[in-house]
C-alpha cells in the first residue's frame, strides 16, 4: 500500500518525537557513565560531553578499593538473592493456599490482603513493631518485613487458578499431599510467572535504600544503594573525600595520589557500580514482563 505524502510526513514527525524521547531518556545515564571514566578536575570545568575527554580509571580504582563500598555491594547482592528466593517461595505457598476453591472463607482472606495494598500502619507503628521484635540493626530487617507481596500473590494465585485441575487430581491419586503437588507439579510448570515475579522482587530489593536508612545504624550492614544515597547527599569537597571513600591507610594513599578525583566523579562511578548489575538482568527476563502483567490482569 502506497503511503500519501501526509502519511509519510506524519511518520517522520513520530520518528523524530520518539528519537528525542529516547535520547532524553538515555543521555543522563550515558553522561553519568562518561563522567565516571573522566578525570574529575576536567569534569568540573563543565560543558556537555558525549565521551571522556580525559580518560581515567582512578574513580573506579577508589570505588573498588574502598572496603566500605565493597562491603555494601556484597550486602546488596546477598540481600537480593536471599530476599528474592524467600519472597517468591513464601508468596507462592500463600497464593497456592488461597487458590483452593474449597478453602473456607478464602474470599474474606483475599479482602483482608487487598486492604493492606491501600492502607498501612504507617512509618512510626512499623518502626515500633520492628524495634519490639528485636530486628533493628540486623540483616533480616531487610528481608522479613517484605517477605510476602500481596501484588505478587495475586499474580501467583491467578496463574494457579488457570492450571488444569487434572494435574492436581492425578498427583493426589499418586499419593501427593498439597506440598507435594505444589513443589513437584505446580512450581516446575510455573517458570514464566516465577521469572517475572523474581525480577520484580530482585529489582525492589536491589534498589531499596529507604528501609535500611530507617532500621539500620550499623554501617557494616548498609546496602550499596543506601551508601550511594549518603554519598550523593553529602556536600563534601575533595579534601574531605577521605571520609567518603574509607578510613583505611591504603585508600588515603590512593586519594592523596589522585588529586584529579572529585566528589562528582566518584559519585558517578559509585552510581554505575550500583546500577549496572541489575540492568544486566533485564535483557534475559524482559520477555516475561508483559506475560506476568497479563496474568495478573485476568479475572478468576
């Protein structure tokens, strides 16, 4: 079908608008990457840069050489892996129970769960509860409070309701109980929804910086995002950067030799270290996003 001049002009306008939107979305990230590889003293001169004018690895050398940042990175990785595995497991078990039509009062349970999506106790009651349970300054304060997500539970439950009833009936005839059906039959064929919700949960755990700020005072337990937030919020000059990159003698010697490092260049390098790992996961699981959202939008 031959397009008219008006249709061609409209396509050109649409492509131009999409190109501008794509550039405005990607450039801030690209600029941060460029600054992280650029000499800090050169970056402080200003100007728009599309590539490092004076290439250096000193920013990343200080980041990876700082014990506090390395510790925070390991805490984030451990939190993301353990939090994702436990959250998906407990949410799946909870959703499987609510998917049973013979469960007495299951509609009331669903109503109670949905209410929690719109109303919460608030920050102060949550803080008092966590402190009363003795979870302050512990690793598990970042895992247990968010162990079950109602939104993820609804997606799991909707997916389980769509499975053929004959699968469970045949398994029960072979002697499986509910846990046997769940772990031997249901979960092995739930790959797409598990991948989708694992990605949702992993992104939330990796990016969460607020809850450690409230519940953790021990700097050894701070995740990388919380530490990055502190660095970005600190208005420090180069002479005071020693405290930001660590107090060990090796870090001080490196910083003394790296006079070109500035607060901004070090912050951008830390931002890249905190952002790139979770971005690298998206290409492998992105195809499950749409399917997971569609699953959660279906009615029983």
